[in-house]
C-alpha cells in the first residue's frame, strides 16, 4: 500500500457514530506506530481533509471534503448513478426496476426501467412511494432511523386489502426486513404487484434511498425471487458506490445468509 493510500485509509475510520477521533484511537485502528500515524494525519490536515477540534484536539473531517463532495455531486448526480444501473437490472430480472431517494421522511422516485421480456409488466408512474405500503419503504424503514418509522405510522392509508394499516403490522414487516436484508411488499401498494427492495447508502453512511424490482405477483416464484435478490445486491453496491457510500458489513452478511438459504435443497419427504 502506498503512502498516499495509507494516509487516505485513515479517513475511513470516521463515521456518523465516530465524527471525532483522537490520535491514540486512530493509531489503534490503523495498527501503526505513533510517529507514522501522526505523519499521515498531518498530511491529511495540510490538505484540508482533516482538521483538529481546537478544544479537544481530536481529529474530524475537514472542509476540503465539502468541496470535493459538491464537485462529485455536480459532475455525477445521483440520478446518473441510478441510470447507469437500472437497465441492466431490469434486463437480468425480466421485471421493472426502479430507484427512489429519501427526502426527509418521503421516498421520491428517481428513475424506473421496464423490461421488454414480458408483454404484461409493472408500470411505475407514481412520483412518491409510501413508506408503510411499498417494498422500498420496508427497505428504508428496516435500516433507517426510528424517526422514519414514527413518520410512517402517522399516515397509514390503505391502498389494497394487503396494506398494513397499524403499527403492529408494520413492525412485523420491518422485523422481517431486518432478518433477511430485503424489503418485501406483496400487493401492499398496488394489487397484483410483488416488490422486493434493498436500501441505498450515501457518503454519510446513512440510508439515502432504495432500489426495487417490481414484478407481476402471479409471476413470482422462489427462483425469480432469488434472481431478483441476487441482482438487487449487485446493483445496490454499484449505485451506493457512485453515491460515495458503501454497504454496511452487517447488511452484506444478511444478504449472504438469505441467498445461501435460497440455494439450499428442499428436504426429501
């Protein structure tokens, strides 16, 4: 690993949960000696990528990151990262792929792409997706903050007879999402539509949106479900990376476990 790479690696230790770190903490996390760690921190500080809290002397992300983040978003907006991925996702699953971005407590449509494989397919013409009634909403609620859940239960309109309309029913959906890593809506928003979704993350490390595949419910089989789940995870990694984020290790573990169970043979009767 080059000197530059070693210095830049220190930036990955900072997070929303750890916005400031002391020299000793960074040294322990990097597993380097004190002099080397300090030299790398000085280089990052000189470049404006880190700064020291004048009171605690702990390090935190510096102002240069804001300029770089703005430049990145201007050059490669979030929608561009989505549009680069959606056609392939729709083609490989044979179903409609769509992505949404989280704005406050609302999921707003970014883009959708229909597959030409079937004459009957799901058309995504809604501009917003209710958190309580959609697969995208389940994915976001499963890995977002508690305030999102509180917002969702304040308005639980019934779109179909399968829509969860009380907090207990929504809690069960969210709990299942946290076990599998995938949000699911079986005709909760639109009758005849089965959706599977995963959360997307940005540079803050927080849930920033969702990626979903919507299928005609009558076409959903265990084999198709596994295909959709597999393709969703791959596409979500690509979009999240383009947004400056990364998939949390805990979520990667859930995905791997769910996909492993899907490949296990059925027990003989």
